[in-house]
C-alpha cells in the first residue's frame, strides 16, 4: 500500500471523529452560498456533502490524492454540483480559481508544506480565504509511542522495522511562516488538543492511523497487531490528537 491508498468505504463508515472536526472548521468559513470552493483532500466525500449544504447555489471542486477515495466520493456526490478528481495537493492546477479553500484532516499527509501552500495560493482568487485543520506538532505522540513499541516486538518487528507513518505534523509558527512565503498575508495559525475515543477503536486505528503499518504485515498478523496496539493504548483508548488550525487569505 502506498501512502495514497485508503480503504475508502471503511474510512467513510468510521470517520465520525473527522466529521466532528469538520463542523468546527466549516463554521470558520463564511460563505454566501454561491461560491466555487475547493475541498482540498475530499476523502470519501462525507465532509464534502456538508460543504455542499452550505453552497446551495455554488460548486465544489473536490480533490484527493487517493484513487480509492475519489472513486467513493464521485459515486456519492452530485455530479452537477461537484468536480471530483485525483490530484497531488502539492502540485495541481485548476482551470479557474476558487473563491475559498476548505480542508479537514488532510495537510499532515502532504510532506512538502511549502509546495502545498504555494499550490493552494495559486488556486485561490485574490481576497479568497483558506480555512483548514490537520494534525499538528505533537499529534498522537502517546499513541505512536505505543504503536512503535508493539511494532518493535516479535512477530511484527521483521516486517515493520524502520517503517514511518509518512506524516508531517508541523508547528503553528513554522506553518504561519510557510503560508506567508507562499503569498498569504492575513495569517492565523494555532494548535488545539482534541483527545478522541473512537466508537470503533480497532476499525478506526486500522483504517486511519495504522493503515501503512498493517499494509506492511502479512494478513495473519494484521488483526493481532491492531488488537495489541489498542489493548496497550488503554481502556478506553484515548487518541491524543493535536489539531493545527489555519485561517489565511
């Protein structure tokens, strides 16, 4: 599995956590209802549908790097009000600029944030606003300490040794600097803790947090590894999320 491959149907089912985060991010984005808005990292389309509710006369350009996510989103979103496509968020172009950019729980999967913000700035019309949230500095530190400790033990170690979670959890200050270098001028960034206990812990961490790790394991070891991580992470499991918030224009 590549870092861009996802189990889109499972993600759509278990992503209540991301859904709740999205509500707060959407509340920070003022919309008239007739704008053209970019959903930067639309995932399965579950949150894109919420964005569409706020754009009764508008249009959403929904991009994601995962072919599986885009296929799921395209099958569930109205084709007359959305344009859905596979795209690298650090290297895409649009045929016309958008009035606003929204993103939820995505930017930490993009390793080059300078390229990401430069690309988003080019896609945004003058005066448009970027409102986003993603994993920030310190995100899931306790959880990853447990996951890596289990991964270092037999029988998992021979398959997981040296594997990285392919995430970029940036700090607020460095993110603000990168946004300004990209051409944004009205910039506000901050990190807020958001501890989470998912409704389906094993399904959630398998589909979201540990997906690259379980993909590297033989099928017979996937369920035992996920169970061992969840059991050692506490009962109930508490995922120690740190959310990096971005408002920029």
